[in-house]
């Protein structure tokens, strides 16, 4: 049968397999070269950011670009760090990120458990309605949210950036966790019910420990979102005491417009922590994405 697959008359099985092996290697080589090109393109802005952050004043705008500075200036980092109230911005950012992360994981996993395991009238309609909100740009809900939080007296506080996470956080998080819950056998719920566990006990003690890969994925997405969020803090925060790092970069840029090396140093300091977290937990992120089923139940 394999001989019949040979494209050339009279070709032996050995030569046919050898030719197929060469094609496979060329295909893999082409794919790897393409991926390397995409990776290089994606990393280029980051390399430029780090390179510029180490350049002396007056050399940031040199053309052609000098990727390796002639003289590395590490002093740019402490100067950038102390030029604005970075510690205050960092404290606010960590507080918002930590509380939103906890609230988002708890509320999203609980909502996902309801959509995946509970049977109630209108479940599918509510789930589709929840997913449809993914198509709404943030700017559509921006004004209603501002009016709501102004009525509550929360403008220029951290509450508008934290409290919404305790009500599901994001439809995407609920969707990812719901799909992961669907991959778990329902016999686990039956066994817990036989042992006398209710819905909340089943969710917390049985299913949540099994969804660690999906929870890690949601945690990384939430961490990146809240750490880098700019529009929300820009709308709801007015004073520097409540600014986050994202607003801090803009404030720094406004004050030191001509010093690109300091701006890049400040941006690098903000980027490194989130990259470190991602690289440390990337295996859980990839595992959570790959194990999340796309079943339509």
C-alpha cells in the first residue's frame, strides 16, 4: 500500500520514505523560521525600550539606532523612580490588582459553576446574554459607569477599579472557567451530594481544587489587565494620591518630555514584574488554555 503512494514510477520504498523525510524537515524548518521572525518582531519594541533606558542623555534619538549603548547609564533607573511618587503609585496598583484578582477568581468561578452544573430555567439565555457583553466596547459603558459611581460617591477612590471584580470580573473569565467545569465528570457532584455537601460546598471543596490550571489562566489574565489598565484609572481617579503606575508613566512623560531614556527606564520597571510573573507561571497558563474544553453543553 505504501509503495502505491510513491509519486514516481519505479521508485523504491526507501527512496520514497527518504524524500518524505526531507519534505518534513523542510516544512519544520520553514515553520521554525517563520516563528522566529514573528518572535523577533514582537520583541523588537521591548529591546528598543531596554536599550534606550540605558542610554545617556542626548543619545536617545540617534539614527541609525544604536541598539547597544556606547556607555550604559544605570543611573537612569533610580532617577526615573524618584522623579515622581512611584511608591504611592505602586501601592495603589498592588492594592487594586490583588483585591481584583481575589474577587475576580471567586465570583467568576462561582458564576461559572452555576452555568456549568446547575439546571434552572433560562440558563442558556442568561449565558448567551452574558457572552454578548463581550462585544460591547468599554467606551460604550464608560459614561453609564461614571454616572453610577458618581452617584455612589466613589469618584477619585479605588472602589470603581476593585468592586466590579467581585461581580464576575469579566465575561471571558466566566466563560473559560465554565468550559473547564464542563470537562469534569458530573459523578463528582453526585458523590459530594451523597456525602451531604450542598452546592457551595461542592463548588469550593470538590470542583475548585480541580480547576487550578483554569484558575491560573484567569489569574494571569486578570493580573495583566489590572496592572496595565489605563482608561479606568484615568476616568475615575483625579489626584496623584490615588494614581496607579499606568497613570504614573503618563505623568512622568508629561514632566520629562525630552528625556526619552528616563521614560523608557520607567516603562521597563513597570513591565519587568508582569513579564516575570508570566514566565514563572506560563506552564499553568498554557495548560489551562489547552485543557479548557470547548464543549457546547
